[in-house]
């Protein structure tokens, strides 16, 4: 079974209810998406390695902790909706490098097609936090993970605002070692492929488009 972490926290529940509400406008939606992404990032980075660091406070010397030397992270949003999560992560990880992956689904073959990919040159050496707000069918995220693997990446985590069982199962079948962190795990998809109850189209709600 896919390694799935559903983050259970009062702030997550509160902000997710606001995010889902159809009355929430684009400005507030963007702000909430960033705040929720930071909270998800907090949990997704819990296992980052630490090392001792000798410091001196205004009062005394002490040994504190810092991220271990050599820790390399990359934040990679899937265009376009994933961009709405990136700022939240970068507020906590300002030194992380950023890549972008653009994918669309071919209407004839129904297969995902990469139309844009710009990644740090040392991406294979980094832990990649892949951002996909809606893990619905999972097709886009599964393809993005494969694109990263094709470029040598071995440590990948998927962060989403909402996930559906179909998407989680698709990721488990294709990439069982990839961990998923999400703020909500909904009951499934409707006939149009939207997560139920979900929050609608994340890209449209972030950017105010239809």
C-alpha cells in the first residue's frame, strides 16, 4: 500500500473548510493554498537529517541543531495549479531550488504529454517535493514522477491539498516507494473526474479563470 500521510491538525481542518467553500474568492483561495502548503511541508520534512551546531546566544554558548550539511531540496510544482503551493513551501525552505513540469493529456491517446520541463542541473542529487494540489486520477502526478526518475531523481515526495483513492492507488501501482502527504483524503471521483467533495478546479480557483 502507498505510504500515505493524511495530516490531521486543527489548522488544517479549519483552512481546508475555507478553501473548499465555493464562496471563497481567488485572493483568499491563493492565500489559503499557500498556508496549507506550508503546513503540509512541515510534516513532509519531518525526517530531514540534523547535525549538531555550536552557537552562542546573547546569554551563553550551546549546541543546537541545524539541517545536516549536504541536505539538498528541490520544490517542483506541476503547472499550472502546483504554482499555487510553491510559495508556501519556499517560505519554509528559502534555499531550496525550484523546477517546473508542465503536462497535458493528449485527447486522442489520453496519455500524459510533457510540454515543459525546467529543472535544476543537480536535480538527481536532491530530495524533490513534487506539488500537485489535486491528486485525482493520479495520471499527471504519476507521469511527473516518471519524468523525474528519468532524470536520475531517486527521492521524491508528492504533496497535495486533496487526494482521492483513485489517485493514491495509481501512484502505488506505478511508484510504490513515493510518499504522499495530503491535507485531505476524499471519498472518490465523480463522472467528470473531479474529486468529491473536493474543492473544484484548483487552477481555476487560484487564478480566477474558468
